[in-house]
C-alpha cells in the first residue's frame, strides 16, 4: 500500500505535523468539506490549530455521534468538537447528527447532504484499538453509508474513560458515517498516538483487507497520509 507516513517526536511535534498535513490537504480546495474525529488522539492537533489562528474556513462533517442523549448532554461529540475546535476557529457550517432525534431521519438527513453537496474533501480519522474508524466496528461492511450501530462493550468502556461514571450510563448506540462514505473522501489523514495503536495500525495498513479490521479499507484508498508518533509507528516499515 502506498501512503505518506509522517512521524512525530512528541505531542507538540504531532500537533504541528498534523496541522501541516491538514493545510496541505486543504490547499487549492474551494470551500472544503472536512470530517473531524473526537478522541484523545487529535488533541495536540486541535491545540495547534487553535493557537495558529490561520486555519482556512471549512464545512465540518460529523464522523459519529452517540444516540439517545438529550441535546444538552455534555458527552455529545458535537459539543466536544465545538468547544475544542469549531467555536475557536469560528467554523459556522456544521453537518451534525441530532442525538435525540429519530436515527432513521438523521441518516436520511446526512445522506441528503452528501447527495446534494458531494462527499468530504478531507477525512481526518483516528483508529480504535480494534481497528474501528468512527463507530464502524469490526464486521462493518465496506459498502454501507451512514448507519445506526450498536457499540461494542470494548468501545463503550474506552469511551467511558472520556467522561467518568458521574455522567451516567454510556449510550449503547451511535450514528456513524459508513466506510462507504469514508471511501468517497478525496483525501484521508489518519492520526495515531501511543504504543497501544502500534499493532492495529500495522495490521490495518499491511495486513489482510478485511471487514474484521475496518481501517484496512484504507489500503485501497488514494491520497492517504498517516501522522503517527514514534510509539504508534514502531511496527510500520520506514
Ligand atoms: C472513538 C471514536 C473514534 C476515535 C477512536 C479512537 O470511539 N468514535 O472516532 O477515533 O475511538 O479514540 P482515541 O483517539 O481516544 O484513541
């Protein structure tokens, strides 16, 4: 598989290199549409973007969102991203999911936006330790678009760590862009930090292309850039 590998020395370097890769990806695109992930991985990247103050404007496309939460719940991914990056950068156009609404309607809404405006120009993604992207867990078909999915216990546990138990029971379901939507993205930047991601990153990029490892769809994508710290990149050939 051909991909551009960018290795970072520490968190600050990771943030800076991810931002540079993002700006390169945006270069020359008029009114770009961008998928952004939540999670711990992108934190240094968002910090660098906030502090640089020269980020071009873009349309934000939600990658995923828990369902069944009230619209004022602190755990909503759209609130997380609003706080961390979208409000500071004054990104106004946001394609998000309404967690409290009927998921079937939300799926239709997002599909209609893609149909009318086209897919993402740049997808920025993280990777779960089981190879998930967004909330496309192992077994997710590569040809499915926006979906309502049940979260695995592993993912619920990993997500619990973001919030702590005082926020109540973790949602059991979520909306996610499907792999078919991610495939339509013109460019992809996959972010990975920490030794816990090393093995799955290697499997996703160099192992069998299989729905058991959702991120392995990337092996068939053009224009893929991996930004990883040394710990996450340790099993990759470079
Ligand atoms: C979460 C999110 C993904 C994210 C991944 C990795 O469950 N739904 O979008 O990329 O898991 O998270 P982290 O960066 O915290 O390791």
